[in-house]
């Protein structure tokens, strides 16, 4: 019997009053992909950081290749053949991709030509190719994540830890990453993959471990474990209770829930241009043509109430002169949920930045409830009732060093002033109410935002935007990214509730099933244009969206 690549024997870790991990026992075999599942705050990232040397266990022990392993730093872990792709980016945004990758190399021999040769090898083996000359700050989130993965692979590790790597990737990139994981395992190495998406587990895992409240709640070899068993262990309730709509958003077909997990669920063949995102044959007319631009439909002509958000023929140029948005337009009516699908890098990130007021338009206009906000400041937009949930919460939506209460009420601290002083007791009570309402798992309202798991940070951002007193329109970019199943269900419910209360909702997401389940109609971003809309009530909506995303729609 071969020696396991990684073994955790009764590992425990405590942070103050919080027991993050307790008596965790995990065995990862060489030549396998081992998935770690669990809700936000279950201890998945803590487990990875213990193995990577970011933390030290309080109890138990770790073995790497059968030998005692207690790294005192990430550098020590890397020297032992362990690499990690963190959930939160570690790239230097002011540098190019090449400069970031060269930072990981040692010695005078680390020249760009040698880096290029190594990257060519990685591209051929794992189908991961990056643009060395691009500045990280100008890259979309998915492209940055790809660079993080390439950076980890540069050292040719024996064990690679991937902490929620697919949350920011488009479907084609997810397929490529799954191929990467299989290729690494085929070389006799081990992969630990942290993910919320059960469809990915079914496609790639050889074994899985479910963490719940810091302890092992289930799992085992995938050949004898069903998706329903994993799901029940994750959420603590039977899989039969899962809403079919929610199942689609996490990549799980409810009809397949009781299959052995080794049977693919919602699988699109890797690299195949003849399958769409639902695994059905895609229509390819043999040509690639950009979808037509769409100007907003007129509320007066349609008989609908006045639009709460109007994007009218907006064009945006990037700093290098290329077109990010090309004559884009759409309307969002009160009480309506409109989606924007598309592979990242097709202008949707720039559109959200335009709406947030952080990117100027070259031409066109943006109107909120009849008021032109094209040149308005972010503060003015907020005061007029526009809420923004950015796709990159760490860069644009939170201050990690500030407390949860301070992050929740950024821009609204005046409401807690009494006789010119900040009433912290009132602010703390109000913050705790929001934390409870949005099921944010934290020790209290005064802990630093940076101490929370990624999913709980996202819930704080959502709580802040959805709790605005005069909210008229909410723009949510990747609102469920990094969230566990229960949290996804909660967020989608909150977005529907906001629409039911008369708020217009615009959702930008790379998760097509999520958009189909949530939205009234969906536009598709392709090469800066917005094609559509596709009515989600149409039985062929998924097929239409897939064709528009690939640029092969008639």
C-alpha cells in the first residue's frame, strides 16, 4: 500500500473563543484529487492554511509523504513541495504578469526567457496560458485567478492546495482547471480542491471530505459516495429538501442527486466547441459573428412603468485605447430582475464600474429613476438609491482592517451620531441585527472584516447594500461567488425579495443556471456589446444564451 501524500491526525485550531477545527482527520492519497466541502466558516480555508504553513495546529499532527510535517511558514511549505492558490489574490496589481511570476523565482538565473519556456510547458500540459505583458490591475478577476494557478504550478509541486479556485472562472476555464487537476493527479501528485460546487466534485474528485462547524461531517471515496450524501453532510438536512431552482445554481441536477458521485453531473466535454454550458449540443453555423448591439427598449412603447435604470448607448475605451463597451444599452424596470451573462473580459466588469461611478464613459448616458447620473459621484449615486455589489469585494467593497459594524454602515455613520459623537452602542445593536438577518457567522459586530471567511464577507457587503433605506436599484456582480449552498439560497431569496418590494435588480454572473433561475430576462456580454434580451421563460433560453456567449448565434 502506497504512502499517503498528506495525512491529518486529529488536527485542531482555535482562534480566541472560536474553535475553527476540531479533531479533523483527513487522508489524501498520491495521484488523486481530494475535494474539501463545507459551508462558509466550516474551516476549509483554515485547514489549507495549516498545511501551507500559514497557521500552526494547536492539537494533532500533520504528515507529508509519511513524514512529520510542521511548516513554520509558507516558504517552508513550498520548499517541501506544497503549493497553494489562495481564495484571495496575492498578485501585485501595479506589476505585469511577468513581474509577478518572476517574484516567485530564486537566483540570478531566473530570467524571462526561462520563465517563458516554463510557461510554454505549463500551457501545453495544462492548457493554461497567460499574457506576460498585461498589467494585473487591468485584468478581469478570472484572468487574475488563472495567473495565481500558473504561479503555483511553476514550482512543479507534489501537493497543490486550491482554495475555491473556480469561483471566478468562466465555464471554459473551469473545464481547463479540471483538466489541470486530472493531469497533476495523473503524474502521481496530489490535489486538494476546496469548492462549493457539487457538479465539479462529481466531475473531478476521487475522494471528498465534508467539514461542518470545524469537524468532519462526512465524505469518503467518490466511487461509493452519492451527491445526496455529500449535500446532506454539508447543510445538515436531507437533499430532498433542496429547492430544484437552487440545485441548478450549484451545478447539480436534482434528478442525478442519488447517482454515485463518480457519475458526471451537468458535464460539458472539456475543450469541445460542440457542447453548450448545459451539456447539450450547441448550434454552430460555422462562422463567428458578434451579437447585435441593443439600445434600450422604450418604456413608453412597451407600456411598462418608467425604468429605474437606463443604460443608453454607452461606449467605454480602456487605457490602451481598445473598446471595452460598444454602444451598450438596456433598461431595468421596478420589480424586475435583469441578468447579464458572458465569459469574463467581454465588458461586463467595465459596465459595473461605469454604474458604480469609478469608470467614465466615452459616450452615452446612465439614468437612475429619471436622473442623469452619468457624471455623478459614487456618493451621489448612493444617495439617489443605487446599490452596488462589486465582483471583487476585497478591492472595491470592503476595508479589511475595519470592523463589521464600520463596513456595514460606511457612508451612513451620520445616522449614529448623538450630540456630535458616534453612538457605538446603537451602531453595534444595528449591526448585530443585520448580521443575524443575513446569517453572518462572526464573533460580533466589532471584529475586523478581514477575519471573516470570504463567503461571510460577501454576506456583509450584501447586507450593507440591501439594507439601504432608499434603495431603488441594486447592481450585483457575481453576488453568490464563494458562497456555500445555504448562503446561495439566502442571497437569491434576498434579491427576489428586493425585486418584490419594487427595487430594480441587475445581476452580472458567469453562472448561467443561476441567471436562468433568478432573472426575468438575460442579456449576454460579447466583445463589449450586449446581445438579447433572452426571456428566461423560453424553454430554449439556455441554448440561446450559450450560442450568444460563444458568438455563433444567428
